[in-house]
């Protein structure tokens, strides 16, 4: 549906505006795939697979910000200057953003389950909170500093240098801290809402409580 909305927009406007949404959506699937890989390997409960689980978890964490990142694409709303009505762009962006958020929520849920089974429920929730804040910080790096997930491996030293400059620059700290905190709280709210709803509607939940 997301791809169809962008394709229809391109045909109608005779432009390639918002083509980047499809790339962002593809990147949003990466953490979901690697969370699924880690979850499948963890279910096998074989010690020989632990190293692969750790590798999959690291890749998941690096690409995790790409899933909720799509929500920030609302910043482009109204900036294209073509003939497509605004309501269409709002619905299209919301569809992409919601898909990305759900991919992020489900991938985090799978990783939380892995951590909870290995180290306990409290540690699992601590992992969720840490991932939300790290992911929000990663979104800040992508949206405002224009860094990509693979830059952590390809150019770690320039990234570290730029981060140090931002952290030590008082003028940049309000936006960095404000965006990271607010986005993390928003994602945690969405995560908790979906988590609670899933638990309440889980088949057999009522029977198990009797």
C-alpha cells in the first residue's frame, strides 16, 4: 500500500517527489528481519548459536532507528510545491510512519523477549528503555547530522569527532537533548500502548487468569 501511494503520486504529479520514502521503508524492515533472526536462533537454545545471536542483535541495534525514523519525514510536508493536494501527502506519510513504527515496535518486542528470557523481566524492560533512547539519539544523527547506520562501521572516527563537537557545543545541546528525550518518550508511549493492547487481546488470556 505504501509503495502504491508513492507510485500513484509520482504518476499524478509527473515528479519523483517522496521517492525516498520507499528507501526509508526498506531500511525499516532491516531491524525487523534481524530481530526475527535473533529470536529464531534464541528459540533453539543452543550455546553454539549465542555468537550469532549477539551479531544479529548488534546489527538490529545499529539499524533499529531506521524504523521509527520515518515519522520524522513529516518535516517534508508541504515542501514539494507540486499539484498533489496536502491531504493526500498527510495520509501517505502517516501510512509510511505507522508502518515504520510498527516494524520498530515488533522488532523491539522480539528483542525484549530474548533479553527477558535470558536475564529476567526487569532487565527486559530496562533494555526497552535503553533501546528507545539510543534509537531516538540515532534518529537525531540521521535527521539533523545526516549520518547513516552503516557510517558507524564505515566512518566511526569522523562520526565520533562530530558527536564530540555537538556535545561540547552549548548551542546544539537543547535540540539534541530535546529531540532525543521527546522522541524516546513518544516511542515508549506507543510501544507500551501496543504491548498492553496485545496482552489484553492475546487468545486464551482470560482462560489463563481463571
